[in-house]
């Protein structure tokens, strides 16, 4: 990508919405500074998932609840429009879950799940509005911190995988305050699969805010190493699918073949170097080789059989009409399953637990996320003549998440909703940029025009 093209892309990606006068009162400035501190803390706390806290909420959730009123006050103060992306889909999901609650074996437990989902959506909407309102330098700072947290956290499961002593020491220490996976390296998460998803989504800030191509390749190699260290076959498959989609999308939207191939070659070389280093280490350490073979070969058959058994149980429940058309209630399957496990498949879980309405909402939500990613590609084609990985990262991330959701239940993953919030915020800013030269009928652009009109009205009243 040429320097001019890159500068133009950054102009689209990171400007504050044009022609919008922001209030400069000391209260708004103080609130913005406090909110930046809150968001930095949120990103740091994001991987801390092993603690046992009331209502089974993570530390980040309590941090969010305390900061949400301050965020709303700031958004009112700066007159930032509060959009409701995915509102219709979430409405169907919540309605399906609420109806299914009446058939749940433990209605109160299902109701608590619904209340958490309401909170999760409110947090997502608020976060998207905040990110859309902040200056470019602040947004870039947050992305850099997110990227750094993902890479630094990834070193922990990698170290746990390479050294049983580190694994045992950290596991014993963390278990004093909560619970961590005792089968596979999980870092600060309770479950290794959740760790792998967090590391997988770390490619989003890496490509959006990576300081250089070399840094991106090195950071990407470390993130991939951390995913492999968790032994999550689903996350590895999701990564490969996302990478494949990214390369195809780059070619389709007009990226030059040379830079695309160069990036792919660099990623391949980094992967081969990591693989060669691991092979050299494993050949000198039989225990390391045995752990790798167990995570990726030894447990593969048992893991697949376990998944198929759970899915078969869910399907049989549907066929025997034990799960009515309106569902058995959110997360109620494990109350009826003899193994007390979830279905490990979001789509099937929604069919069984939330019925027709819930699964329609989930499909609508996933389709909307993909559609929003394609909107970024369409805006890119209007403004730039070359493509880079940055313009396809959201499409790759969403596809990877959809693949991951077929073997794990990730609907409640905070990292996934953070990715969607960043996508919505950048779409708002990009649509605002587009409106300077070519008005768009999109809802985000309409919100931007409404904000402009409100600002102009305030000036006239003043």
C-alpha cells in the first residue's frame, strides 16, 4: 500500500466525525479523561476470567457496571447519538429466551442469564458510542493497549505449555482465588477455549493499530503460538478459515496481488520458523512432544466424540419434543443433561433452549455482523485503490467467530462483543467521512446528520 493510500485509509478509519462541534466544558473534558482510564482498565481486565465473583460475573463486568452511568452522562454531555445496532436480532433472542424460561427446569437461573444478556447489550451499545466519539489518538491508544494485552497475555499460556513447572505454579496460585482449566493451559481464563478465542480476536487491534508490518508479523506469530498452546482445535480451524477469507476478500476488493502475496509469504515464514523452533525443542524434550501430541492428536478423537454425543442429545431432545418449539430456557440443557454440560454449539443451543424465535435472532445477528463487515469493504472501494489486511480484518474476525461457534458457545464472550463494538464505531466514523462528499441513506449516516443538526441548532440558540 502506498503512503498516500495508507494516509487516506487512516483518514477514513480514524477521524472524529467532521463538522461536529464538541463541547469543551471542563466537565466533559474531565469525564472523557475518566472514561479513557475506565476503558484502559477494561482492556487490562478483559482476560482476567478465573475469579469467582457474585452472580458468576467476571471482574470486567463489575468494572463496567460501575462506569456505565458515567459513560451515559458523558454521551449526553457531548450529544453523541446512541445507535441501537443489532436491536431487532437481540430483541428476538431475548424474547425467545424469555418464553423458553417458562419451560425451564430452573426458571430463575434462565432469567439471570437473560438479565446478563440485557447488560451485555447495553454495554456493547455504550462502548460503540464512546469509541465513535473519541478523538483519533485516543482510539489508537485503546487499540494499542488491547493489542499489547492480548500479546502479553498470550505469553502466559505459551509458557504454561512449554514448562510444566510454570503451569503448575500459576495454576496453584490462581486456584486460590478462583478456578482455571486443569487440563490445558488457559492463562488467566477459567477455560482454555475461552483463552483461545480471546487470543484469536487479538488480531483485530493488531492489524488496526500495528505500528509496522514487521511488528504485525511478529505479533501475529505470537498470537498464533498462544492459540496453539491452548490446544483448541476449534480456534485453530477458525483462524485458518478467517485467514482464507481475508486473502480471498483482499483479491476481490481490488488489492494488488504483489502486496497480498508478500504478506502471506511473511506470515508463512513466521509460521515455519515457529514450527521449526518447536520441532527442534520437542525433539530434545520428549515431555514437550508428548504434550503436543496429546493436545492435538491424543484428545482429538475423544473431544470429537464428546461433541457428537452432546449434539446427538440435543437433537434427540428436539425429536422427542422434550424441547418445545419455544425452547427449554437459556442454558437449561445442562440442567437436563446427565453430564451437566452445555451443547458446545451456539446454533443448536439456541434451537433447543430458545426455540424458533431465538435461533432466528441469532442467525439475524450473525448475518448483520457479516453485512457490516462488507460495508467496510464497500466504503474502501470508493475511497482507495489498494487494499490491505486492515480493511478485511472484521470480515475475517466475524467469519472466524462463526466457525468457532460451531464447536463452542461464544455468544456471551466479551471479546467478541468488543470486536463488534469497534466495528460499529469505525463504521460510524467512516460513514460520517463519506457524507462529506456523498450522502448515504444508512442509519449511521442519519445519526451523524442528526448530530450535526443538533450542534447547529445549539449554535443558533447560543
